[in-house]
C-alpha cells in the first residue's frame, strides 16, 4: 500500500527562490521513496508546476492579495480537514500549526524549521502537542531547544542537492579561467568581495549568476572581467559551471533576509550543497554553520569572510595546484553522495513518521 503524505509549503510556489527550490526537490525525493505527496501551497495564478514527480499531487490555493493571504490560506487548510485528519503532515508553514487547535489535532504532524520559532503562540502549540521539529542545522537545533526548553523531539536535517550528471551538458565557451558565484546579490552575500578579487585577478573571469541588485550591476560594468548573468535556468547554470575553475561563497556577517532576519548563525545554505554537486573546488566563508558540512582543506577552502589576503591566497592555491583542486571537488561530491542528497534527506523524513499498515 502506497504511503500518503501532506506537504504544506512555507510560501508561494513555484518561484525563483531558495524556498521553491527546496520544496520542489524535497517533494520529488519523497515521491521517489514511494510516497504519494499532496502538496499544498499559496499561488497567485493557481497554475501548477511542470517540474514535479508524477506521484506529487498539487493543491494550489489561489491568493490574489498578500495582505489577506494568511487568513485565506488557513481557511483553505481547514476546508480540507477530513483529508488532513487521515493523512500525516510534513509542514514548513508556521500557520498550519494552528490546525492542532481543531478537533482533528491528533493528526501526525512534523514541522520543518528554517529559522528560530520566535513567536510565543508557535512555541506554545509545538510544546503542547509535542510536535517533532526538523531543524536545518545543529546550530538551529540548539536555538529551538532553548526556545522549547527541550531538545527531545528536534532532529537535524541539513539542506541537500541532487548529484549532477554533466555527460549531456554542453559547456559554455571559456576564454579565460573562471570563478563563479551562483545566488542572490543581496545584503551579506559578499558581491563587493568578488569585485575586489576581480581587480586583483585580471587573468580570471568572475561570473555572477542570479537575481542582480542594481547597485552591484552598475558598479560591475566598470570591470572587464566581471559578468553579471542575471537569473538563469538550471540547464544554463550547468553549462556555465561545467568547465568552471572555482566556486565562490563569500558570506558576510550581516546576512539578512528581506524581513530583517540575520540567518548567518543557523542557516543551511542551499548554495553550498549545489556547489558540492558541481565537482568544482569551492572557496567559502568560514563560519560555524558552514563547518557543520565542510572541512577546511578537505572538501573546500574555508577563509575568514573579511580577510582579503586569505581569499586571494585560497584562489591562488586552487589556480596553482591542480591536484588540490581535484581533491577538494571530488571529496565534496563524495560527501554529498554519502550524506546530503535529497534522496538521503527524504529517507530520513520517511523514517520519522509512523505509517499505518
């Protein structure tokens, strides 16, 4: 008998954001584990995605106005109460925890947290109903443990990535060796450091891929060896990184989201796991949450975020030592395969539920 699971997404879907990438890959991996996933999410258009596994049933909640989205989304969930009563729930939506107040609160539910709980009502409901929590880092587990005064039902599951097969990927033409950054250019992403590195390594082309902050785009036009690509499809990114020489992740101390939350102390950056799949050596800012996954000089070079000399030395080391570059990239890919694929993550999630026979 096929296992059935409700997955409640945290936000609008599909979008060109890390949240959407996470949702898409996680539900696909769960489906590949033999789970029939009912995906509930907010949608402006009501349109469905074409990127999901055949065993993922989409249940979009069409919402036209963000101002009333929370109320409307909760009402839409309540209307499905009979279905919710009979099916285990994996949720990334804080609002959905309110379902435990309804008569069918005995429903098996697991909450996946990507940031501290913060809100008193959320902490109270999770404690009252003994809802297991998935934390995306050990650091976040410690924070939530303090919030709940208990770590008994908090489990760590870092983000993940799929292994990339480059056999059918056609590489973009490369004129010079290239260093690549993939991600947003918002606050704390270290784009200013990439520009500074470009000044000092004129023999390298620096490629920035992702949603572009106009401030950096204007400044970057003054550099002949900096290319801002804007958003690209996954296939286009693979074409770009297939013959890359270095991947950069220059996270800085002030890594705030649009809501002002600084995620530096508890994040599990999706970028790092995708980098691990590319089989290209990485230079990454050295923070405790990064060291939960990467080991300096084993599967990446970790450097002080604001120490330019360390960044320059790391890039020079990879440029001048092909054996080091191969070792770092291969070790990172091997670690991803062993521990951090979406399939591995899905297996762990499936094992946390008690399935009816």
